[in-house]
């Protein structure tokens, strides 16, 4: 049964919004893959002081969630486009149910992200402080191999983030770090500040993308129900 009038307009609006939703899913998937393989984050979060002290993984957990959400959004967007064109109540009902689940997951992910937004940076600062402290230990009083590994970790932080030292340990033995931080403390920001900036920028990108997607989802839920009701009413006559 072919719908007519305003319902037909809703059909094409739903198709349009679903196409945008499908594109948004692709954008989120692309942003998540960029966050996963971004040179700054991957070079830092791939570091290890030793087998018992890897870099914090909270950030990557959020990234993997985004990858899954982006892939599911692309599938649901295709389902909505096909359901709108075919004027199938079954497909539109399934699409609406998927949207409700996705919307609930997005709200839950937003709450999780808000709760953990400071945790990621805090964990990374603690990891940096630990590496910094170990790199300053005299070789005779520590494991030389562990000290060298810590120096490498600190060097990666300094070169990747273009920073030097931290709030609470900036004045401790900078010249001992094989010279890469010596003389730079005055001109470079401390690494705690740079870590905050790194994740704040990325959180803004994620937040804007999530807000746009949420608005599109609300319109799609409304349009899918209106179209579904229009199809049902059209089949009566």
C-alpha cells in the first residue's frame, strides 16, 4: 500500500534522516578509529613501565564502545532507510525498537563518560608521575633496566605532548633525565596541563557528535511512529 499526502512527506523525511543517521554512524566510527590510532594517545597509552604497570586503559574502553556504537548506527540507519522505502510496519517497528535501545545506550554511555571524564587524565598523570619518579632513581639503588625503561616512558611523554615535568615534581632533578628536559622547564608547560588539554579536546569532539546524533534519533523515532501509523491507516481503506 502506497502512502499519500503528509504521510508520504514523512516517509521521505524519515529516509533523509536515516541517511544522515547512517552517515553519522560512519563519522562516529571514523572518529573512534582516529582516537584509537591517534599518534598522541596511542604512543602514550601503549607504554609500559613493567608487566605489572601498563598505561591506563579507561580511555580505550570508551573508544571501543564508540566503535561498536558507530557500527550499530550504520546498520540501524540502513534498516530505517529500507523500512521507509518498503513501507514495512515490521521493519519500521524493529527500527524504532533499535533506536530506543541505542538512545538508552547513548544516555548510559554519556553518564559513564561524565563520571569517568576526569579519571582518564588522573590515571595518566599518576602513570607519568610513577615513571618520572622511577627515572630519577640512582642506578645503584634501583634496577638499571627498569630505570632506563622509565626514562624512555618519560621521554615519550615529553616529546609527544611537548611538555616537561609535572605540578608536584617539576623541580626534582630535571638534569638527570638524560638532558631531554634540562633547561626546558621554563619554556614548556608541565605534562599534567598537557594531559588535561589532550583529553579535554577529544571529549569536546565526542560530546558534539553525541549531541547531534541524539537530536537525529529523536526526530527519527517520531517520524517512524508517524509513518507506521500512516501505513496502518492506509491499509484500512
